[in-house]
């Protein structure tokens, strides 16, 4: 089985509508947020994703890339998505971290998130990052396992309102 990351292209529209539809039908929040950026139109999403990638009009946000996880077992199907943020603002430093990811509900429990994070870490290394911060809410054992599989070391747990975020680092 082969898995790889693809940058969103204009040809991904149908596959994107399919994964977003599945997550919405499951009544789950969209994770990572960058999978839709809260947009319903693929073209709008694509344009804004390009802006993030190029570092245009960022405001208080940081430059970031989103990649889709694809595999040869189900060609053309987006299995999940990962968001790589090349810096930290105040929110990211405490609660968000450098990387966000999610696997569509029907494809979970197959090791895809662990593999996707591994591929994302390679991209981070390629872009010159030396260590990355990852966070997850303390109830999210699956996400914590994914990080631990990739060598994450817990720094601390911080509170944001009712939520508790575990903060981990991975040396690249
Ligand atoms: C978290 C998430 C990305 C994991 O994706 P996945 O592809 O199922 O993960 P993997 O198959 O690589 O499994 C990783 C580990 O999680 C464990 N795991 C999976 N579901 C679990 C659950 N409900 N409870 C506890 N552990 C779980 C697996 O057993 C595996 O650990 P192991 O190798 O030690 O057995 C996926 O559940 C998801 O997209 N959730 C919604 C979005 C989200 O929470 N993203 C992370 C935000 S920080």
C-alpha cells in the first residue's frame, strides 16, 4: 500500500465534496479546520489555501500548507488532511501547535493518521523546521497515540476554558 500527500488542485473538487460531506453527515466538526476554512465553495477554498501557502493577506495568521492524504488502494479518494503551519502566533503557541490533522470517519483505525503525520513531518523538515509543536485535547487518546508513534514528547497540559490541551514536541 502506498500513501502520499497532494496539494489541493482544481481537479480535487469532487473528492473534496465527498470527504466534507461524509464528515458533516457524521455531525463531526471539520478537523483540520483548514480542510474547508469554513467555506462551502471548493474554488473559494482553493484560492484561500493558495493565499495561506504563499503567505498573502495573512493578518494575524501564519503561513501554512494544507495537504490531502491519498492512497493507491482507493485512487482519487481523499483519506484525510493535514495542515502544516510554519510559525506560531499566540493561540498556536499555547493551544493549536504547528500541525493539525484528521482522517475521514470511514477510514479511521487503519494507521492512516500515523502515516500522514510522518509524511507531514518530512515536509516540515524539508522546509527547514527543527522542531514542531503538536497539541490535542486530553480526551483525544487516538490523536495522542498518533503523535506518540511519531516520537512526540509531552511538555505540559494547559487549560482554555473547559478544554484541556496536551502540548507535545517532536524534534525533526
Ligand atoms: C485522531 C485521528 C486523526 C486518528 O486517525 P486514525 O487514522 O484512526 O489513527 P491511526 O489508525 O493512525 O491510529 C493511531 C492510534 O490511535 C488508536 N486509536 C484509534 N481510535 C481510538 C480511540 N477511539 N480511542 C483510543 N485510541 C484509539 C489506535 O489504536 C492507534 O494506536 P495504536 O497504534 O497504539 O493501536 C482520527 O480519529 C480523527 O480524524 N479524529 C477526528 C479529528 C481529530 O481528532 N484530529 C486530531 C485533532 S488533535
